[in-house]
């Protein structure tokens, strides 16, 4: 090859987006065979995966998306690119049913059949489920998640789990695949799916990735990134109040709203639309017949709201992890704005103490200005509380006993219920600004509630949430802790906006 040809080949080997547009061909929804030009969803997935690969040398990803957004097309193209450019690389794709297996292998065969001759690898075997590139000692194989033994007994460098939420025997398949993928550089494990209820393997893996409790990154793709998910408006089109609110929240146009309306009619279930075509990750796991204490819409509004002039004392909520699979969570709030939520896993008492002390220093918290740090003293929280009172001005540190008495015993069964009640009131009092974070959103909207014989609010226990398939709502708890007690406001007269007051106190 000439020097120029070598440069071209190297560019194709190093840049997947360039390679896809030059060497990969797909059959579009209109039936045409055209080059693969990555759409917005595929570009986002590629960006996140490449960022992880650059950081760790390997890929471990869980992708939550809507229907027909090109995720499988991207992954199959990526794996064909890698398997045909790297010696000894074997790709294995596991789908949820035979039809999906056939469809995905058709994508791979089309890539191979239309690949330009200069970069097309030689095959010595091809079947309904496998391509073998003999000169590279590489291969590409698909299987169906019905046989529990599928994928066992082999070693693969590239694994794609397709529609994992619909796998039968998902735990058994996962255990086998985990043994097949070596924990080595340049390996890739990408698992994707639309949602299929809660408590299943995919839902658990998504929660673990979203909360940082596994090595997998959580990648969410909203439905409205698809350009084809829009519909020409009829002459008599008018938008409803609910549709207009949804449109403003997600910055959509009327054509997208009309497409959404028609799809909801087709599915005959608004909750099913959210599962199949979610706008945010928490929507995908909403369940019909379950009444969350905090409505998702008020959380979405708070995520999209911007309070640019927060004032009043600073509040730091600290929810130390009680068990190995829970997260230690910190939330910083000032007035109507929760600035950030930070999560940590598997930290002991002294490590959590150090984290909180660093946050206090970072925020320059001052007890004389009314700033406070609220710590749940259950579990290891008591030790954190005691040690922090020795390290900083003890007036800053406030202990909160979630199982203790509430300020309003007629309305709430215990302090935990009161904290959740106050959090709900705070979120519903516009303007309210919280981090635009799927993990916090999920924690706020997955807990249910009831009332005792005295009509006092009772919150669902964390153990009951876990039985339903949900993690402990640690991020929401740390936000709630910032509202555990009223705080004195020493308001500067230069502030333009009147604070919400209640007897001289403000949350």
C-alpha cells in the first residue's frame, strides 16, 4: 500500500464514526440500503462508551432506551469494526428471542456483504448464526436467551446483551456470560433494553449502574432524540394543558407532541408509553397501580427549574449508609435550591466523617450564620455525629432520629414520615431547584405510603422497597434531612425576592 492508502486504512481503524459512514451499510426504515451515519442517540452512546474506554481501557455499559432508537445497529456495527480490525477478537450477541436473533444477525451479514473490498475480511465459515474471519482468528456469533447454557464454555472479548429485560433465565445467562468475558483491557460488555417492569435482572443492573455500585456506566437515551418520532399536524390540531406542560418540560415541538398523542392512543396506556418511550430514566420504571408519595411531574419541574439567587442559611443533609449495598449520600441546599447531591459506597465511619468535614470546609459553613449539618444518627451515623462535633463547631451538627417523634405527631407517624412530608411540600412550592439527576429523581418517586389508624402518614419501609425491587432512597433521604428542622433566616435587605416565612423560620 502507498503511504496515502495506509493513512486512510489507519483512519478507518481508529475512528468508528468515520468507518461507519464509509464502510457500514444499513437497511433504513424506508427499505433503502444506505451508509450508517450515526443519529443523535447513537452519537451519545458512542461518546459515553468511548469516554469510559479512554478512562478504564475497557467498556462496561448498561443502556436504557426507547423502542427502535438504533442501539443494536450501533453495537453490531461497533463490534463488526472491532472484530475485523483486531486479531483474536470474538464477539457474541445474546438476544431475547429467535426473531430478534435473526434480525440482529441480518444486520451483521449486511455489514459484511456490503463492506468495501479493501477492508472486507476473509471468512472461512458462515452460518445462520456465525461469521468466522479465519485470517484474523476472530469471529462474530449470535445466540438466543432460551437455553440456559448458551454462551457458556467460551471466551469472548465483545459481548452485547440485547433487550436484557426480556431475557428468560436472565440471572443464569448473566452468570455464564460473566465467566466468558475476561476482565482484561479492550474487552467490551454492553447490555441494553427497553424497560419491562421492576425487580427483574435488568432493572437491578440499571439501579446498580445508576448509583455507581457496579463498574458499569448507566446510559439513558430519551425517545425525543429520534427525528422520526414526529408527525405532521392535522388542520384542527390543538394542544391540551397536560401536553403543553410536557412540551415545555422537555423542550419539544408540536409535531413531537402529536406523535406522542397518537402513540399513546395506539398503546392504550399512558404508563406503557412511558415504559416504551421514556423521557427520563425514572419514567421507564413507573408501574400502573402504584401510587408514589411524590408525583414524578413535580420532580421533573424541579429538575428543569433554575433558582439563580439562593439565599439564607446553608443546610447539608448526611445519610450514612447502613448496609453494604446502600449509599452514603450528601445533599447541599440553600433556600429554594438544592445545589448538589453526592454519593459514596462502602465507606466506614471515619471515611464518612472525613467526607462530611471536607464538605463543611468547602462550603465555608458558619454556625453563627445559621448553617447546619443534619445527620441521620441511625447505624453508623451516630459515630459520624459524635466525631464531627469534636472536629468542627458543635453548633453546626444536628442529630436526626428518623424513628423518633415528629414535630407534628397528629400529621406524621414518626420523624421519617415528617421529613418526607416536608420534602413533598418543599418540592411543590414553586420555584424549587434540584439537581437534574436521574438517580435523585428515582429515589424521590419510588417510595409509597399509607396512613395509620390515627390518620397519620406512614412511609414505606426500606425493606419493603427492596422486596419490590427498588434500592434504598438514599439520595432523597439526604435531601429530606436538609429540611428536618426549621432554620433561622437572617435575610439581607438587598435580596429582591420575599422569602417564604413561617413564624420567622424558613425551610
